[in-house]
């Protein structure tokens, strides 16, 4: 969430910033009205509690009793105002950086750079489902009978390739030498802290999901909820990686903290009826490798650039053509101050499709999570900054590999980087 003091002091700037994110600017006025009411009730409550203590010390029992009832009334009003105020505050998105493209939707996104060239086939290329079914690697028919639409089975060497990707990423991102090389590209003194591999929980409490700024009225329809247990299924590993340091103050010397998590993710795809129903691009259950990092505020933008450079290295190592896209204000996530996507070429669709996202949230999430850093110089504390990013959305990157590496004979060549993990060069 945004700093309340900042909203009070800069209402016009906040209105302009959230309007660029397609959020009603009147939300700011409604919040400030409730905030004024909350501050008044807080003052009344504090004054009456102080008076109650004074009356108790003076042994004025009757007056203290009468005041106790008034305090209960004010306390109830204060709790109601605080709840309403917080609900509005949570609806105000983060403000985008000044250099983020302004736009209403994905049409306002801007391509920053492109790498590689789409392959030229001397035959008519197939899509991933035609290849997957012919080689007995993907089954959506039986999955739909077992679980419903937008589910799939990955089988044989494609299932093995998933775990080859996991092993490849875990070994690379935890390697100090590799991270040192990547950090040097950002700057000579940029921290070269390796990533800690994590397999996180895939269920999360509603209150923690809310503190992660990933559960609100606009996103609830996208989430799978288990009412009997009052738990949600995560939509990404980051949802349970982010709270690992909630309510914690981290020494400055310990930052950055970097994690790479692997988990299954679940999404209803509520707003995508009839869209991408073919194949495994847009499904309810999928596996992801995800980065979560906690950094000093002054280094968070460089941290995002560092993360994107790792994303690009990995896609390049698979020799997959891609482009990096600056996501505009109207298409980016509510908690984001800056979002960069990678779109990878998919021959079966003759198009670039999103395979990676990198989100810089500044202190928007850490303010809710109360994750702070203690400065070494003066001992003062402040909120850390948080980044998250896709390493590989497994299903989507498998699509890109299968379609880009297909042969005229109907086989699939295996990217050289993954061959040591699979022990073969081709799927036949």
C-alpha cells in the first residue's frame, strides 16, 4: 500500500498516478474523508483513555465508570472507521515510475529490444498440441475427462524436460560464479548474492494473501478458494515467497535476500472465456519457477535490471527468439511501479507470447508485510523494496521449445543447455 502521509500531502499527484492505472481518482477523496474521520476518532479515544487513567489515579470511581462506557462507543466507531479506511487504502494502486509508458491497455506497451530471429522452416510447422499428441507428450482429452477443461497431462520426455528446467535453474542461480558474472554487468559494486532455491507452500491464508497485495475484490474471481480450510491456492510461487520475512527487521548487511522458488500455481482464468482454449498456454494448473528478492530501496531498480538480465540469459541459453517489453501503466499490476515482460516467439501461433514478467513493487508490499531493514550507519529502520519475476512458466516455455525445435520428421530437438539433464539430444 502507499504511504498514508504521502497521500495526505500529495493528493493530486496520487490521483494522476492512479488514473494512469485505470483507477478512479475519486478513490483518493473518499479515502482522505475516511482518514480525517479516523484521525478524529483516534484523538478522541486517546484523550478519553488518558482521562480515564487520571480519574482512576484520583479514585473517582463513578466518573471513571461513566467514561468507560463512552470509551467503548468511541472504540467501536474507531474500529469500524479503521476497517473502512484500510479497505479503501488497499484499493489505491502503487504509482508507476515517471519513465513507464502511459497507456490504457496492452496496446500501450512498448518493445524495448528484440533478440534472435524466428526460425525459418522448409516445411509447414505444427503447433505444440499437434507435436505433443503425435509424440504422446501432451494429453488434454483425458485430463478434461478427469479434471475438466484447461487441464493437461505432461508425459514422457516432456515431463522430464520440466524437471530438467528446474535442475538447470536451481544449479545456475545458486552458483556464486554465475551470479558474480551477472552482477558485474550491472555495476562493479553491485551485490553478487546467489539465490536460495525454495519449494514453498501452495496454500496461503487470506490475511497473508491480502498483505501481499495479491488478494482484493478485483482479483478474487481469479483465485481458487478452499472454504472448509479458509485457504487460497497460490497463483504463483511469489505469493508465499514474499511473506517469508513479514514482521521482520533485516540487518542492512544481510541484503539483498534472493530466492528462486518452484511450485505449482492455480488460476481460474476467469476473464479469458474462449481465449487460448487450445493446448497448454492458458490453464488452471501449471508449474512455475519464480524469483523473489528483498533489497535496499536505492538498489531496487538495479535489482530489477539484474533480474531481467538473468531472464534474458536463460532464454538466450535455450536459443529462443524473444523481445523485452515495457508494460504501460494501464496494463501493469496494481502493486507495480515498473513492469517488464519477455515475449517469446511461438511458431505455432506465428506470434510473440508473454512467457516472463518482472515486477518492481518498491515498498508497496513491504509496507503491508512490515518487512524492514535496519541501517548500519545510524540504526534507523525503513521499509525494504521487493521484486518478483518469472524464471520460467513451465508450460509456456515448453510450448516455445517444442515449436521452435521441431523438425521436418516430426521429432523435437532438445536445447543444448538441457541435454546434460535429459541425457539425449532429441525427442523421437
